[in-house]
């Protein structure tokens, strides 16, 4: 609401399986951020039988991209509901269209962007060994998610790079080793 200071917004980007969700959980815990995952919000919308649930299910099963208005409004609802002024948005924006819709609907862009840069064969290996049975973790859908990442998400990362907002992290090694590279970025922000 209007009398609140606007939140510190961080977009966390990277290919499928690059470790966005894993690292966001650690950032949230260490630095007190609210962690919003676009994919998670969409999956919740499916499960809750929300008005767009079955449309979203069909799109995710194919590894495709859900219409921007739906995703942006799910994110905005969470930002408006929380008192937390430090927000991580994991796996969003996916496309230039997403980015532009966010800026139009929310009225601001991110303060910073973290990009987890991970080799494709490593991402595939991680996703195939994930054992929570996600509907999109089969090799066919993984290939589509990787293609969409290259074609649609890399341009978003390049856009923010040109604005000087991107911190690029080489996302190989253990979760702890990667977090050691992430930690200083947040430690150097004044977060009070
Ligand atoms: P989303 O849920 O965002 O999935 P994703 O981008 O494909 O990424 P993942 O969650 O699979 O991987 P991650 O990078 O978070 O890695 P994680 O930490 O889990 O999106 C899913 C779908 O939703 C999209 O395909 C699309 O259809 C839809 N969608 C999402 N956003 C949208 C948008 N804005 N607009 C429209 N549609 C949208 O790690 C992966 C695995 O690796 C885990 O098992 C983990 O334990 C393991 N792991 C992590 N780090 C390491 C490490 N260092 N070493 C070894 N293993 C590791």
C-alpha cells in the first residue's frame, strides 16, 4: 500500500536446473528476503483450482510460457500481501514481454539481477536426477525449456546487463561453493 517504502526487488535468472530455487532459499534464510518463485506461484494456482489453473497446467506440461498478465499479477499479489521489503523473484521475467508487462503493471524494474550461468549438460543432469516428480522434468520437456531459455530469456539477461544490473555467477560446484559467490553481493547492500 501507498505509505510503504517500495521493496528492494531482485530478479534471479538462469536456465532450468541452474540452481535458482536452491540459492534463493539460502539468500532468503541468510538475508531475510521473501522468496517468490514464478514457477511455484503458477503450480500453486493449478493446485488451488484458480480460474486460470487448467490453462496454466497445459502450458507448463509443454514447457511453454504462461501469458504475462497472469504471472505478473500472481507476483504482484504476493508483494502487496507481504510486509517484507526485501523480495527475491526467482525465474522471472522469462521474456522481454514479461519484463515489459512487469514494469507496466508494477511500475518499477528490479534493483539488481542475479544470473546463474550453468553449462547445459550440468542442468540436464540435475533435472533428470531430481526425484520429486515434477511434471516438466522429462527429457523432452527439459529440451524445450532449454531452447526457450536461450531464445527468450537470454535477451532479458542481456537487456539488464546493458543497464549494469546483472551479477553473473558461474553456477558450478557444490551449493555451498556457489553460495560463497552469491553472499558478498547481498552482504554489500545495506539491507536495513
Ligand atoms: P520454474 O519453476 O521457474 O523452473 P525452471 O526455471 O525450469 O527451473 P527449476 O525450478 O527447474 O530449476 P532451478 O534453477 O530453480 O534449480 P533448482 O534449485 O530447483 O518454471 C517451470 C515452468 O513454469 C516453466 O517451464 C514455464 O512453463 C512456467 N513458468 C515459470 N515462470 C514463468 C513465467 N514468468 N512466465 C510464464 N511461464 C513461466 O535445482 C535443480 C535441481 O538441481 C534440484 O534437484 C537441486 O537439488 C539440484 N541442485 C541445485 N544446485 C545444485 C548444485 N550446486 N549441485 C548439484 N545439484 C544441485
